[in-house]
């Protein structure tokens, strides 16, 4: 862990993309040993060289906002993207600028705002927006059967937009989902029916925006909310009388995290860095400044602040452990590569390239529901 923390403390911008049009960069995924895929607010996916950020291609086909991108593990040339247009599309990145090689759909009324692929690459799950007054769905497909109807849906666990679904990195049957209804659910899909598969429901007391598996045994769950709340739960305590909550902050903007007692304007996200045994949470300022923080039972601790990179809100990041680099993208249309001790490229810093039509984060008022569950945080 100390080695990684030292690397983070000496990061600087070494590469910067040169966008041709104003667009938000929403999510980024790394192909093992290969490309970077970046989803954009103009409904396209851009492919970049991992080391130079050189543009290598563009994937177009979605007709609505893209809710995420991820590469398959066993077939890393396959890139998955989900969209509010009601489809999850699969692209062969060796055939750049071509059509999707597979498309998964469900009911015509379904608009997806999250999706994920299981660690075995066999099961695909997408979360829908609210379909009617209190209906939203987790839709499942067998990824190995292109064009097939869904295997089934879960329809009782959430009552509003399902903003995040995350399969466990090691257990193909374990799934976490978060929603604007404030609930974060954990399922064991091997149990079958929804009421039997539901292991736990944790209440974030707000609109959940992201969840992340973490911890040395990957039995902890990080939840971020649309109003900048942060909760870390220990699911290994499900069968005990110990509390699930490891750390909780209703609003990270009120925490004195920065020198002089300052705080962040927003949280970008969190990622468990397994090689270092560290839960990395990234926060930022609207001016583009980034703050890298460690999260554990003691709360959030600042590791490094990054300046001179972005000119606006940052929307996505990833840590490339093999390349020892941080990749960030945001509302200024910039994709940046940060490396330890790299040459500063602050002279190339661009101003914000926001457009009025660019996608903005959707946040709905949190709804409280009476709900049956086995265990609450």
C-alpha cells in the first residue's frame, strides 16, 4: 500500500486528448493490456491508445445516453455498452467503426440506466429507469446466447431508477444494485427467485449513484449518493449482531478533507485497488482540481491533490495498475493520463468545452419506502 500511495503523491499529467467536438466523457474502461474505451454524452464510444491517448476509433449505434462501458474478461476484444435506448450492445474492438456484433433488448418500455457483466462473462444484467409509478426492473440475459430473450427479471426490490448494478469481482452469483429510491440491495442469484435471492438491503438515506465492491476479501460495499453522501458497509457481518456500517458521511462536502479545513465539491467515484489493498475515492472541485483519498473505517484521508489538468467537473476515472497510471475524463471533454514523475503538460490545458446539449447527471428526490428485508445497515 505504501508503494502505491507514494506513486499517487507524485502523479502529474503526461498525456492529454485533443477532442474535436464538445462532449462530456462519462465512463472509461480498460481492455487488459490494450485499449481505453470512453463513453461520451453524444451517445458514442471513443477508443484510445492506453499509453498515448491517441484516438483509434469511434463506435456509434446507440440512440440514447450511454450508462457505462466494460470489457469482457475471457474475450477482451468484446466491449459492452448499455444505453437508455433500451439496448446493451457488444462491439468487437478489432473492427473499429463497425456495427455492434450483438444486441440485447428486453421490453420496449425499458430504458436502461445501468448494466454490468458477471466475472464469468456468462450473465448480463441491466437496471431500468422507473417504468410506472413504482416499477423498475433488473433484467438478466445469458450473454452466450445473442439475440435471445431475457432469462427473467427482478421486479420487487427497487421502486425507482436502478442507477447502478455491480457483479462481485470473484463470485459470479453475487450482485449489488443501487437506486434513486435510496436502497442498495445484495443478491445471491444462485438462490433463484427474487425474494430468496435477496440477502440484504442497506439504506443510503438518499439517491444512490454508485456502488463498488471493496475490502481484502471483497466483502465490503461502498455506496455514493447523488447528494455526495458516502457509506461503507461490511457484508461479512450479515450473520452477526455487529453493525454493517464501517464508515458513513451523509454529505462529504461537509468533511474537512483538504489543507486548511476545506472540502470537496463532489465525489467522482471509488475503486478498490486490490494489489495495494486500498479503497481509492476521488473527489473534486468544479474548477477541475482533483483530490485522491483513501477510505476505510477511519473515514476519508487525503493522499494527493491534482491540479493543472481539468478545467471542469471530472466524471470518470480508473487506475491502470500495470501501467502505473491514473486516467480521468470529464465535462471539459478532456481525457488525461497521469503518471508518477511524468512531464507536466499544463501548457496544453484546455478550457471547458461544455455544450448546452451535453448530458447532465440526473438526480431525483429520495423516496422512503417501507420494505421487507433480512438485514439493514
